[in-house]
């Protein structure tokens, strides 16, 4: 994975830790969506064109934990 992609993703993770995933989703340009099919229950965040991170959101009391399940480059 290119360094610039990892750096951007780390920034997203830090932002989620600071203000929560629900607040981060409200930011314009944050491309996040629920998934369907075999990935139902997961969400996708696009860190750059054609690069997505798939994750689950697990609530535990007032805290939310975001776990990245897979990062891949889509083939078009």
C-alpha cells in the first residue's frame, strides 16, 4: 500500500478516535457507506479513488470501536 494512502487512512482513524465515527461521516467528502450482499453489516470508507477500507462498527457503551477488515484496490 502506498505511503500516502496509509497516511490518509491513519488520519481518518485518528479523527474517528477523537470525535467518533458518526461525526466523521458528517464531514463533506468523507465517502462512507453501508454494504450489501456478502459484506452486509460492514461499511466501506474510500480513502482514495479505487481504494477502500471495509470495517464493522461495534458499540460498547458510549464508545465505538472501528475495526478494518480488509483494504483493497478495486479492479475496474
